[in-house]
C-alpha cells in the first residue's frame, strides 16, 4: 500500500489495524524541507484510527 514507501511510517501503522487507502483524504498542508529532500504532508484520514494514542490528559 501507499504507506509502505514512506520513511518513518511507524506511528501511522501503529494507529490502524489496516491503514486506509488514500480515498476521500483531505490534504491540509505540504511542507518541503532540506532543499527538497524531505517532504511532509499533513492530511485528514477518512475515518478514526482503531488504536488512537492517549492524550495524556486525565
């Protein structure tokens, strides 16, 4: 799938039992760093993760 070609995808993979396809995804931000060697894309997934991280707030 698409996420397998990403470096440092551990957090994304840990959230879902099966990472959803990039259908109905809203891209909110694209950042290019280090003279184009690093590209960061912020996006909203089409549904909530099964294993969401704890917020740390009680």
